[in-house]
């Protein structure tokens, strides 16, 4: 859990380097929270009313039921999702830049995400091991672990 919360501790720190563990655990936390919030949103959708209306339309019958209106869990999920995305935007960007720094690449490489297939290139970069030893962005975050196992 400590790895998942580390980007919050380094909220807007774009300097230094981040290990793969920090990046991927942060990504896992993001995915878990997003899945829970999306499930909450989906639970708030009035699926039975929507299905009844669609069935009536398909049969050519006038639908006299209540208008399908999203429930409270839908709106609560939307609000929490928006707050979560806004709260984690900067830490997500910072941990991605630090992950690029670990490979001695500029944080500007993150702009590849706006180029077609650039996201795949970034995925490969995020999976690759960082440079061993210090680089221009700071000391090796794995140096302590490597010294312990050497």
C-alpha cells in the first residue's frame, strides 16, 4: 500500500526518479478506484426502465412508464470520479515523468501520448528497467536494493 500512496507524498515533484514498482502500483490503485467508481455509476443507471422503454419502442407501443432517471449512486459516482480524476491528475503526470527520468529520458517524452501509437511506445518505456547508477535526474532508486542483494 505504501507504493500506491507514494505519488501522493510526492504530489507535484517532477524531479528525481521513480521505480517501476512505484509507477505500476500507482497505476493499479488508479484502476481499482476507477473500477469501483464505474461500478457505482453503473448501479445508478435505471436499467429496467430503459429496457422497458426500448421494448415498448420495439413493439410499437406507447411507453407509459416513468421516464428513466439516473439514481443517486449514479450522480454520487460521477462527482467522486470527477474529484478523483482532478486530484490525481498531477501525481499521475509526475510519476510518469519521474519514470521516464529513471531511464534517462526527458519528461517531455510523455507528449508521445498525444501521437498515434505513442501510448504504446510509452507503455514499453514504463516497462523497461531504469538506468543503473546515477543519471542526470538523480541517484538510482534501486541502488539500496542492489547493494543489499549483491
